[in-house]
C-alpha cells in the first residue's frame, strides 16, 4: 500500500489576469485528476479573479 500523503502534490495557483502566483496549495491527484481552477483574491489585481493551477512544487 502507498504511504498516506503520497498522492498529495503541491501546486501553485496563478492569477489568469496578471499571471502572478498568489497561492500554493495541495491537491490529491487521485481524488482530483483535473487541474484546479478557482476564484481567488489577487493581491496584484486587488480583486477576485480566476486562478489556475500552473506549477507543481515539491
Ligand atoms: Zn492578478
């Protein structure tokens, strides 16, 4: 059996408007196969914008 937590990957959430990475979060790639897309507050745009998953961190 795989160890608990093995399928959690860290990803960055980037603002679609300005391209600034505002959040780092984790995703379980077994439970959530597709990339994340969320509405989040962007510190650069000073408003809630669409954010998408852009990078895998370790
Ligand atoms: Zn932005």
